[in-house]
C-alpha cells in the first residue's frame, strides 16, 4: 500500500487554519487591488458534501478530502465572500489560476462564464453579477476524462504506477479578485530581442514605462522598445532583473523584465552570445501532499536552490504548466526552464516507448493521432501556454512533443509555434520520431551508454539517467521500485551518477553537445529516480561531488 508522505511545509499547513497560497498570483502584472479567495470552500460531489481547502485538488491530502471522484462526476464548489469597502474601482475581475477541466462559474446564481482546459489561467468580468454585501461564488467543474484534453501524466487511480501518477481534478491554483478602472491594461507583453526588450500593452493606450535603472519611456501605439547602452544580461549565474511600471491615464501595473539573448552559433546553443551548456533536470511538478500544488509557494524556491547548490542551471518542466510563481522564482533565482507542452491523445507503450527504446525511432507522423478535435485542442492549448508564459525570461526552450505522445504533423506544428514565438529554441520531438523542422537534435538515452556526437543541429540529451535509490522512511511505495538502474544505498547511487557524468556526459559535451537533462529532480510516487526524495527531506547527492561536474560541463 502507498505510504502518505508530507513535505515540511505540508506538515505545517496541516496543523493550521491559515489561508494557503496568499502570495500575489500574477508576479509580472501586479496591482494593489487584490482579494485572495483561497482557504475553506464547500464541495458537493456524488451526493455528499465536504469542506475542501482551495487551491488543493480533492485527491490531495492537503485538500482535506483526499478522494478521486469517478470520471464525469460534477464537482460543485461554493464560497461566500464580501468585498472590502474601498475595493470597487470600476470593474471587478475574478481570476482562476487553473481548474481541471471544464468549468462553469456563477456569481449570485448568475452564470458569468465558462472555460475548457486544465492548465491555463483565465479571468472573468463579474461586475454585473456582484451585489451589495454577501456574495455567493459557485464553481462547477467536470473532469471529462477526455483524451482530447491535455492530461500529462495523469491516469485513473487503478492504473497509477511507474511513470504514471495520481490524477488531479477541480481547482488546483489560486482563486482571486481584483478591481480595475473602466479603461484598464488588459494584457502586458514583454519580448526579448537580443540586447533590447519590447514592452507593449493591450489595449493600445497612451502611457509611460518607468524603469528605475534606466529612465522613463513613452508608449507609442501601446508599445516601446528599450535598448540600454550597457545592458546587464540575465543568466543563471547572474539573474539580473529590471523592475518597471507601466502607467496610463487611468491604470498602473508593476512588472519586471530581463535582457538575455538566445541564438545558435557553430552548432551550439548560445546564451548571451556565448556557447552555454544547459545542465538540467527533469521536473515533473508533483508533491506528495498537494499533488499538482505544493503546500506553499516557497517550495518552488527550495527546490530551485537545492538544485543550484548541486550546480544545475536548468529544469525541464515536464508535461505540466505551473502557476506563474514557479517561473517567477526561476526568473529571480536564475534557473533556465525548458518548458514542455502538455500532451493529449492516446499513448501506446509498444509504439511510443518499447520499440523506440530498442532503436526503432523513425516514424512518419502526418497520419498519427488523426482526430481533428484532439489536434485542434492541442494547438489551441499550446497557444494558450505560450501566451501565458512567454513574458518569463527563464523560459529559453519549448518542447512540443515528448516521445511521440500525441504527436502529429510535427513540422507543421513547429511552424505554428515559431509564429507564436520565434525568440526561443524549439524542440519539436523530444526523444525520437524526429522529422525535419526543429531547432535541436533531441535524444533520450536509457539502458545503454550515452554515445552521442552532434550532427547537423545542436545536440541535446533531453532525458537520461533515472537511477533509483530509495532512502528508508521517505518512500511512497516500499513494495515496488521504478527507475532505470537500482542501487541499494546512497553511496552506490551517488557513485553511479557521478560516473555517468564523468565517463559519458562530459565526453559528449566536449564533442559539442549543448545540454543534458538528468531524470529527475525528485521522486514521484512509485518512480524513485529523483535526486530529492518525494517528501523533499533527503538529497541523494552532494555539492562536493556535483559541483566539479558542473564546472567541467561549462568548459569550452
């Protein structure tokens, strides 16, 4: 039987009644107006009533429910709230960080909007539904179990195991309110262009961008290009951020940007004009007590800093889109993110995993996953992901398809993503089933030595390793082990990981490989191949052993 593990932050939260996740949810577009609606809500499902702690999904320990309701069961959330006396400035907006999957929202019994998708945030204008004092918010959510909807690594509870995890439903990110003037800044766009940054707003209002470090810059047609004479570049070693404020006649928002460039030179991925080795880890974004949502936003910084202490400079966010707080901490602390799109479509173990692992890695994809609706949903939500995250300088690389999961017509999808964002590297097919259009040659190597040499495109070892060691007392499943090489104690495990880097990865880097992604940052349920234990209480590697590896990987 699985054992319930908790993080230190989770243990603290379980023994308090405080509202979780009160941090401002949109760090790149901040206003003073903010009402947090997290905390105790009512939940009705399958004819029963529960008290649930938002923003944790009902399947999680921290929600107080710890139950997965059968697929197709409507979840009905209820919350009463009152607005502060000086809150209303013209319009009132309700924001949902994320809810899985199909959502209807009512305020005082009036339908104010709907949404489809489990990973992207959305906002609704609820001004006309708000009454004088006590407000009733009802959120109805149906987890469709529809493979046309991006679902990542979620499976039904009875199928959980190995690299497939407990499913998530309902609300799993912060619910909050803000009030804005009648004419307000709806969207803020930040675009990196070499040594310049372009800031623009929607609608295209007149206004000024104030950058304390640089001065003030007027908006022309809602846009301004800022090109410092001596730019302070952002990097993992020096994550410098420029704070700024956009001010119009009626509205004001605070934000930040970074200056950093990405390009390809001599078949190498470059950061700020120089070849850079992206020394990274796979990051699934799961937590033992909150599942999709860590107990506290500080957990993100703790993970990032723990990996930086070992010399890593990149996380591959694997088939999950996080709350913006994660990306803000990566921006602030200096951690590159390789961001995956979330897969949909049907998975085949034989086609997508078994045969490619033994070498059958060529497969035309124009006729794969031909369902028109599923293709359309993947493309729609890919666009939503890019628009939601593209302001964050930490994101340097998009991954479209992973190991063939849901893969279709990747050359055409590459072109569509390039139109959305041509300022970052694009990995069309991570692992295998490579076609023509991609910025990198992306390989996964398990169960055999890493023997790779760059070819026509920059080479990225986008998954490897996955060695398993289970620290006693910190394991979700003591009866089953999932990993790619099993070790009985910490010394054996650490020795194997170190040898893998010194004997295989570093020689490939010396031949010109541009990056490597070790599997993985932390254990997840049955999968025990993390550097951190699932409860984040044990680190299986030491800085003394890993920092020399990091330095060797950056040598030209």
